[in-house]
């Protein structure tokens, strides 16, 4: 398995922490400064600060017949996008759906046959989104789906498989995501993986000068891979999943010359609080997850200047996870 050591994080942490903050955030949590620092010894639980690629080209035998069939189906879907009549029929269907009930962010459009397509693969594995050609969102999507960005394992923006531009609009074919909490988290290990992937994603966005990222629960989806989704319950330890953000419609990609601008620094800090608040709301008062309190308290601190950077938050998570005994990681969750 190939690995890519985490590169130097170019964001100036001293500027992030020392600038006076005048922002007031709507979510109120008790302010508690974290006692955890980056001087703590790193632990080996999951190696969160090392970017691990999924496999090398030499590992293609890891795919079973079902996975190969799925990949072949994707090739068929991509080829259909090149057919003008199919695209026009899909556009008409997309407009009709937008005029009725908007789809949930992580579910894509309702599952129903796509015009002039005899395959169910389209509705089962992808959905379509329309954006304006001049939108900042499209620029960010192009950037995040470039070969260099897509190959980074910390890129947790939803994969866009194809972009067709026509008549001033862009039609995006996007990986269809499932609700992040179906099935429900079973143990601390599931929750740690969820938090870690989202913190990796936030670190990646901030490294690449993208902020105002929406980390609300309804914008988080899950790629279930080869999990038996028809089953009511399956184990994430047997079928690893990957979490993505379904939309970046409010995000901005700022110029490096503005890294230290007050409004950019405040956006970065609000991203930290947004993710911390989401994790706090999802994990609640679960007894087995109380060890994460120092991390969540620091991320949601009312004094924005004391919040950790995304990379620092990953380090805190690593330290906290290292304090868990193996049996604690897989104990069934309870309130």
C-alpha cells in the first residue's frame, strides 16, 4: 500500500491564533479551553496525519466480480453522457424534478428510470446537478476534480464523474451518496472514523485555500462501496465507507494573497466551529464518546482565536484516540 506523507501546511497558525476576533457565532456552547497540545506523543491509531492511498495499480486483484461489474457500468454511464439526445432527455427530467420536490442533499434525485436509458445504474449510483457556468461553485468543482486534487485521499468533496457544459449551464454527474447514519454508528471506532475523515477533509480544504464549507449533517453523505445496502444492518468494520460533502455551493476559493485578511481568518475559524458543532450534535451524550470532549470543546470555543486549526484538531483527535483500550473502541454505543 502506497502512502503519501502529509506535506507542510502552509497556513500561518500564529496568524490564525493571534488575530483579534470580532465575530459572533450563532451556536452557543460552554467555552472550555483544551488541555491538549501538539506536544503530546503521537499514537498509532489509524495514522490520521498520514495520507494513505487506497491501493496501488498492482492491487487490482482486490476487486471482485461485483466491483468489476460496477466499474463497467460506470463506463456505460459515462458514454451515455456523450449522446446528445440522452443529455437533452436527462435535462428535461432534471427540470421536471426541480419543479416538484427538491431532493435531499445526500440522496440525489429520486430513483426512477432515466429517459432513453435501459440501465438502472444511473439512478442507483449517480445523480445529476445543474449549476450556472459563471458560478464560483463550478470553478471549485473543476479544481477539486482535477487529477492532482482527486488523487489526494483527504479530498472529501463528492466525486464529480462528468461535467457537460451547454447553453450557459453545466450538468454534473455526481456520485450518489447515502445517508451517513444508515446504518447507525455501532461503536466508538465508527465515530472516530467519521470524525477523522471530516477533519481530513477540512484540513484539505484549508490547505487549498477553500473556506465557508458547509458541514451541517444534511450535507454529509456516505459512499458505501460494496456494502450490502439492501440489508437493514451491516458492519462498517467489514465494509469500509467513505464520507463526502454533497455540496460546496457556499464555499469560496480565495487568493493566497488574502490568507491573513480578517474575513478569511474568521471564515476558517467558523469552519472549525461548524464541524465541531456538527460532531457534538451527532455524538450527543453518548457515554463511549465523552473522551472526545476536549477536542469538541476546543473546536467550539466561544473565543474564536483559541480554536485549533484543522490540522491541529487532527492531532488532538490522534492523541485522544491513543488513550483508548482496544475493547473501548468496539464497545456497543449507549447513552
